[in-house]
C-alpha cells in the first residue's frame, strides 16, 4: 500500500501558500447545485489550512468536455477582460495597502505589540500574494481558455 502525506505531515503552514486540487464539478439542476457533497468534502481541507493561517489556492477544472467546446466555458472570458482592465488600478491600490500594513507593523514593533505586528505581517503577505499571484494568474487562466476556445 502506498503511503501519502496528510495535512498533519505538513508542519507549520502559517503564511505559506497551499495549492489544493479540488473537484468542483457538481451536479446542477435548473442552474443550482443539486448535490454539494464534493463541495463539502473539499471544505474540510480548505478550512483546516485556512485555520492554520495558510494562503489557500484552489485548483479545479471545467469537467470533461471530451474535446467539445461548450458555451459555459466562455463564462470566464468577461471576468478575464474586466480583471485585465482593472489590474493596473488594483495593483496601485495594493501598493498603498502594503505600505500601510508595513507602517502598522513598524509602529506595533516600536510599541512592543506583537499581536498587531503579526497581523500587519499577514496583511502584507496577503496583499503581496494578490499582486504577484492571484490577479495575474486569473488573467493568464482566462487567456488560456480564450486561446483554447479560439475566442477573440
């Protein structure tokens, strides 16, 4: 029997990024989820990592279209276009947020407030993760979908 690692084997995940492959292909009926078993199964892992202060990234897919192009696959494209258009302003705002969090950490450190200093560190990490990973990755994923679907 092959052994595999569990969340308990990871050690301290505070502030670390965790990429979790989840199955979000759930049965739908009339535009609503008809069986949320898969979502609830993934939630336990996501919550445990989040409770341990990890930065959780979820990875899923569009099902198994067997090479067929489906209209619902293009749903991500308007979001991609909007995100690309807003990205420069979002990144500018994050620069200010990160600077404010850094300043908060400096003041907390000078005042000996370890709790607020730790909060400031996590705020900086979160802002940096959004700037460097989440937003650019979302645009890239949208562009990949666009290229695979042959959309403009």
